[in-house]
């Protein structure tokens, strides 16, 4: 578990590198949000980190989201759902997070829309793209984006805000950068559809090992876990 001081130093360093990458791309550093990917981290760790220069929190599991948000661990900062969302957990997640970044099927999309309708709210979503076409990964293929975007546009209680991806873990840096560039191309094409309700301004990509490349290619949210909190210990949680 990282100490307060370690986390503070880490976030300061990440912010400096984020700003440098943004400026190198001719972008305003304020246009890139830092999402702390806090799966497996305790309520206490997350609460300590919320005092730092973090914009929002990303959770992968409904139970952790519920536990930490009920405990007030985010100190009022927004949270996003970034993991694979099982349809039987949708009701517990919709309305609790400001954005669901990992919508990757029409079935899930309809469940999220129905839950948002019941609560009388509009849920912001991203569509997750499996940019490396990996058999084991969630996310739709780039071709699969279009029917899903149409379905989101037609859904009364969803607002499509853009795209999210996790590139293949073993890829070389130039390959990863090319995947990020491909994502930017998809977002541009999505914007060119000129949908009525969609507001595709968000590109969530880049993690501890590759966030600078992601920012150079247009990321507006980077999701960072290990570089803030240290290595994850999956064994320490029940
Ligand atoms: C865990 C996770 C991250 C952060 O990964 P790190 O390599 O620890 O920075 C980002 N996005 C998603 C979807 C994750 O599950």
C-alpha cells in the first residue's frame, strides 16, 4: 500500500508528464482528465488519493464501486465504471457513476437505457473498442461500433460521449501508438455523423505504461492505477 507521500509525489509526476505530452501535441493540458483506476484499493487509500490532483475515479467492479461510494471515499469527485459490466449489475451502477465507459454490446446498452429511464436520468456512456481485435478482450470491433452508436442515438436515456479502449498488453510502443491513432480516427468519424443527442467529445485511453502516447494521439481521459497506488495485490482482498 502506497503512503500518502508516495501517492502525492506520484500524482505530481504524472500530472507533469501529462502536461508535457499535451503541450507536445499542441493541446491544452486542462483538456486531459486524470482518472484514478482504483480497483483493489481500499476505502482509505482512495480517500487519501482523492485529496490529490485527481479528476475522477474509475471502478471495474460494482461491489467496490458501491462500497467506496457509500463510504464517501471519492470525496464528491465523479466516478466512472470502466470494467466489464454484467447485466445483472446494471441497476446498481446506473445513476451512481457519471459515465459508463465500457458499453460493448447492444444487450448491455438496452439494459443501461432501461435502468436510466426508470431513474428518470440520462446516462453518459462510452463504447469500448477492442482495437487490437483480441479474442480474449471485451469491447466491439471498429466495424461493430456503428450499429452500437446508432442504438445509443436511438435510446431515449443514453448520451453517447465517445470511445474507450485498452490496447493489447504486449504491443510495442509504436504499435500501441498506432492503435491510439486508430481510436482518434474512429472518434472523428463518430463526430462526423452529426448525431442529434450524442456528444462524442471523449476519448478514454492510456494507462500507467502508455498514457503519454495516448495523449499525443488525442486522449481526453487517461486511466491510471499502478503509477499512483503501486502494484496491485489481488490476493489481499476477499
Ligand atoms: C486497471 C485498469 C487501468 C489502469 O491500469 P494501470 O496499468 O494500473 O495503470 C486502466 N483501465 C482499466 C479499464 C483498468 O481495468
